[in-house]
C-alpha cells in the first residue's frame, strides 16, 4: 500500500483499550519487551538515565517512574543494573491497564524495589506523583499532540532530575522493516497491527524540537538511534 508519513496518523492501537486482557495481550506485551531488548531499546533508555545521573546526587535514593511500563521488563533491567552499580533505585511502574499491571507484578515478584500502580496519567493522583526521573519508552506515540504537551509539561514539573523519552521515528523504511520483523518473530495479529500503527504514530525530529520549544524545555538533547528511535533527554538540573 502507499504510505504517507508526513503527518502522525490518528488511527488507534488495539492496546489502547485499557480494559483489554487475556493471553493475546500477554503475548503482545512479551513480544514487545523481547523486540525492544533485542533492538537496543532498553540500552537506549538506560543510556539516557546514565546521562541524567551524571548531574544528580546518586548517593541518595533515586526514584524512577516508568510511564506505560507494560510487563515491567525495563524496570527489572534497571533493578539489576542498580544492584550491580550499588545505586539505591526506587522503581515505579505505571500503566492504566489493570491486567497489565498485575502481570508485571507477577513477573517482578523477586524485585523488592519495584512497585506497580494502575493509574491513568491524566488523573489527579498522577498529577501529584513525584519522582526524580520519568521514563517514556514507546509511550508518547499513543497520544495526540495536545495530550503529549500536557503529559510532558506535567512530567517536567514533577521530575526533580529529568525525563528520558525513547520513541519511534516515523518513516517508510521503518514501516517496511517492521513488516519483516513481524514475519521473523511470528507476531500475532494484535502485535503486528499495533506495531505498524505505532510507527505511523511516531515522530519526526522537527516535531520533538517543536514540543521542546513550545514547552520551554531549554535543557534537552534529541538524537536518532538504531533501530529507528529517537532518544530525547530532558534535564532539569
């Protein structure tokens, strides 16, 4: 089919239904985690955290909130990293899907410093949540531009150290390559559909720069990384 990647698509993803549950969702969550890990997504987010920690007092407890945490794979990786580096991480996974949160809790039962909260990020409770670093890994593309502005403005207010965004570069080549990934990893129909829609909901660098300027996020860096990702680090200090 002919692809138009000039603008972000408004097509919803199946996973955007927060009442979704069951084996198909578990399969999708696990596949997303595996693909993200293999394509360097976890390392990309960790690199951003390391950059922010250079400016922070890492001798004190560091609270990291993972917005849209999925099955918690990122937080488990951070817990293991923190342990190896003698860092006192307090890790909070936030997702609006209760089934997803319960699944993440089950997978993380051996990690005492990970807490999971079922919470809508547009709720009053989330508005008052404080943390040192906020993570948005493959999360922002689920929202409209107007919603993204609200989310980033709130995260910037409530994060003491900064924000790490790891999200998709919207491009025709990324779309075609992901069609190959679907075949190689034998993704189910939901994972395939949502993965392709995600790319079309992704970003161009100019759009991320526009968000930064509009929200007065003066201390930031935006870098393209493999595989078709943007690493957007926003520092508060």
